[in-house]
C-alpha cells in the first residue's frame, strides 16, 4: 500500500506546484512581456485619473456623447463582475420590450433623425460589455452629438472615421468604433 501511496502523494504535490504555481506565473510573465497593455486590462489613464478600459463598455447617456450598445448586465450596467448575455431570443417579449425602449430613447434624444437605427444600438452583445459599436451606429449618432455640442457634423464624421478600426488582421471581425476612446477624443477636441 505504501508503495502506491507515496508516489501518488508525491505526484499530487509536484503537479499541484507545476500547474497551480509555476504555469500561471510563467504565463503571466509572458503576457506582461509580450502584451503588457492588454494583460494589464487596457486601462485608459488621463493624467493621474483612471477613466476606463478600452475592453469594457461604459455607460453614456448624455446627448453630447456617443452612446454604446445596451448592456445586458444587471443590476448595474457594464458590470464586468456579472458579464453575461441576456439569453433572450428575438421573439422573447422581454427582448422585444428592451429593443422598443432603446428605440424610444434614441428617438427621444434625436426626434429629427428618421434614418433606420443600426441593430447594434438596440441590442446587447453576447457579453453585455461590448465597448464597440459599428461605424453605422456611430454615424447614426453624429447629428445628435453635433447639435448638442454645436459643432460641424462633417468634422464629427471625420473624427468617427479616424476612430474606426478595421477588421483584425484584415480578416477577423467587423469594422468597429470604440465608444470610450471616441468620446475622450471628442472631449479633447471640443
């Protein structure tokens, strides 16, 4: 019995140290060297103040700012600790009501805008924390933001274009605009 028990316990201790301590430290070290910004949470700091992360959506509802996708996290929106989609299907009455409420908020903020509303402005992402909107979602909001800030819409369209990121490595994903970064650039310019 002791011939089996001692090697088993030794294996348990060695594998626990390797997989529970050594491997995580090595991976963390590699991440810190290879991609320090992302490994550190892609935090955005202005001066000595942390303003957010480029990886997480932020709540904006002032007409002077671009608005992100709705958040599916509850009870606090864009809460990284409760990241999850709503799991509501497109015919679920709760989903339909949420989309209608978001449409109403967009129409109330800009009643003159009769353009079709891009779907990403009325539906949450799978994580409920998406920091990006589509270029169409940003362009849809240009007139509202320009009017609220008293700036030329064409200058604002150029700012949106400058902050539009293309597909990752030219093939993955869709073009996107990071809402927090766009709003910070907007504040810096105007």
